[in-house]
């Protein structure tokens, strides 16, 4: 635990200094700093996306003891499971897989239907809450900070992302070592280092989540246009990365537009 920092209040108050300290650091340097600062109580939440695979690559080389976990929502593409296996073999690591509570999933589906997410933003966020937010909370138990693969240019909701921020939902520092990487830098790194990635990326799936909530992106569309494509862009977060907004405080009270899906 971060005894020397005297708990989360001190961490919060140091956020601005840490942001300034890390802003010009490289991916490797941010990871090394994080390992040193949160020694033994750091975890990486991988969504198995291209960004996450780059971070896994660097962690495997520089900090193999850092826990890497992913969330199996129960609605993932088969390619995601194949990628877990391939990544574990390549780096000789274990990726911890967290699943949602079967009771919560059964109760939600009984009440709202199996594909409730198409009915409204509220129900979509309920599903993300049950299948992602709750397992994330379990995965983060005992952790002092977590790493994720967010980048600024992934979405309109992430344009003011910082390299380290306070995660109000989990009351922890959240580190985004790729915060200022461009799409081109990301893929140049993947190709140069032969980083394993999801083959769906080569079929137009730029950002990949659950199979029922992800479609391929059309030429000229935003990177995350294929995620919850029936919703307005400003609503396109599952709640894992809410940043102090209304939804972050209460993921089940969000009120947004209700738009019927028009699958293409
Ligand atoms: S992405 Fe879709 S299926 Fe996956 S948890 Fe969210 S709403 Fe549910």
C-alpha cells in the first residue's frame, strides 16, 4: 500500500504534480515510474485492444510482476479469447479473467431481455455496469493504482485526458501511459515489435468491445464510431472510464437520449 503517501487524499492532492512530472515521459518511463510509486499494488486492466497489447508488451519486458487482468463480459467476440491465449503464450504470462456475477446477469436479462442495450442508453449502461463495472471493482480490490490503454484521440469523450487522473469511481489514481499517442504511432509500434493483436482490427473494427455492441467502422468514420453505433458520440463510454461526471457518481441514474439501433 502507499503508506508513505498517507492514503487516497494525499494521492488526490498530488495529482497535479504527478501530471506535470509525467507529461513528457515516454511509455516505458511512465510504466517504470508507476511501478516504483505503487510498488506491488499496481494492476493493468487490459481490454485486449491494440493499445492494451502494446502496454502488455512493455509490462512483460519491464515489469512482469504487475497483474494484468481482463473482463470477460460474456458477450465478447471469439477472437478475444484466442488473443488471450496467444498473448499468454507469446509473453509467458497469465492474464487474469474476471466474469460478471451470474445472479446479476440472470436477473437483468429476466427483467429487461438479453439484448437490453438496444432499448435505451440507461439499459445499455445497466448492462455495462453489471458486465464490466462490477467485475472491475472486484479486480481492483487491494490495488493502489491502475493502468489502462486510453488515448486522447480515441473519442470526443477523451480529448482532455491526462497521463494520470483520479478515478472517482474506484477512488484510485488511473494511469494512461499512451494518453498522447496517435493512431499511427500505435500501429507503427505494433508492427515494429510484432505485438499480437486482434485480427478484427484488420477487418475495420478499430475499437473492439462486446460483439453485440461493436461493428466495423466505415471509411472516414471516427475510431469509436463502431461502438454503440446507435447512440450519440458523447454517450459512448461504458462507465469504466467515466471521469467525474454524473454517470461516474451513479452509473444507474444516467438519463440520455433513447435512439433505436439501425444496424449496418
Ligand atoms: S458493451 Fe454491450 S453487451 Fe457489453 S457490457 Fe456494455 S452493453 Fe453489455
